C-alpha cells in the first residue's frame, strides 16, 4: 500500500500477466492503443477470419451523448432498436457470405477479409506487467470509457487482478481508481470555499479562465465542468451554480 500510495512503480513492473483475449475488432482498436504490452494477434491474412461477430440486443442501442462527442447516453426505444438489430443481422450474414464466396473462389485471404465489419471477433495474446495493467484499468474501467471495453476491463480487474494480487487491487482502488487528484487551481478554489469565501472562489475561477466576470453569460467550459464534478463528490456546491 505504501508503494502504491507514493507511486513507487518498479516493484509492480516485476509482476507479469498474459491474457488470451477474444473481442470485437472495434473494441480491439481501442485496446491496442495501449502500447505497453507484448501482443500476438490472430492473423486473418494467414488464417480464416473467425466466424463470429458481436450482436446488439434491441434494447441496447445507445444514443449519442450531447456533451461528449465520443460518448453515449441513454438508449433507443426498444421498437426502433429492434429494426437496427434485424438490419445488423442481415449485414453480418451478407458480409460473411461474401467473404466465404471469395475464399471459395481462391482469392487471397489478405484481400478477401477487407469488407468484414468491425464487429467481427479477433483473438490475441496480450502480455503486460502489473504497473501498466493498472494504468490500463484506471483508464478503461472509468465511466467515460466505451461500454464494451469497460466491461472487459472491469472483468479483468474484479475477476483476475483481485484474485491474483488482492493487496495491490485494494490499494489500487483506494489510492488510484477511487481517489481524486486535485490541480493547483482546484485546491485554490476549494480552499476559498472551505473558508466561506464564495466571492473569492468565484474570483479565482475567473482568474483561471473557468468563468467569465460576474454579470456575463456563463458558457460551457470543459475544465470548469471537471471541477464541478469533483466539488459534487466532496459535497460542495460552487457559488456560480446557485
């Protein structure tokens, strides 16, 4: 716990884990962005593409988030979602049929695969050390991560890491995943609010560009939104929301 608390990461780098993954290609694209692992992926240039694709239940089609261009919020109505699930099935069937026709015609696998959808499953061996794995989990278990990769990450954390290194898992949750990191600006604002100086907190927010001067229209500010979420966790209501 001391090592985790004070970010002494070298001992965690001595622990290694190799996972055999099976996941859709669109999820794998996000996963492989973490360039701190050794990877050996199933090759559809050498082998036939895996005959499986991720499907979406009619009540699981998510709507585009209004405040986050790469996020989702809420679900499409079941009746409308049913239409998209049927179309999804038709698309998968067509893509697989065309792929199989190309293979049977003797076309090269490296070319026959090019129209398979991103929902097609791939497999990979993924080897990483504990330090980098925890960093991966901190990012991909977080609520803003895409649901599909968040589900994988949460399962790895709760079902594998927790059993493998239980003390590290508890320390990770206490000092990293469920902890809060504060910037200098955030500390300045919180200090003023805790001292009962709401005007001073407002002035600091203006000074740092999080708010316009009093009397002007308050517009969207990403960093201010992050501060507001942290204040909410601490049970503090910022004066500009009154």
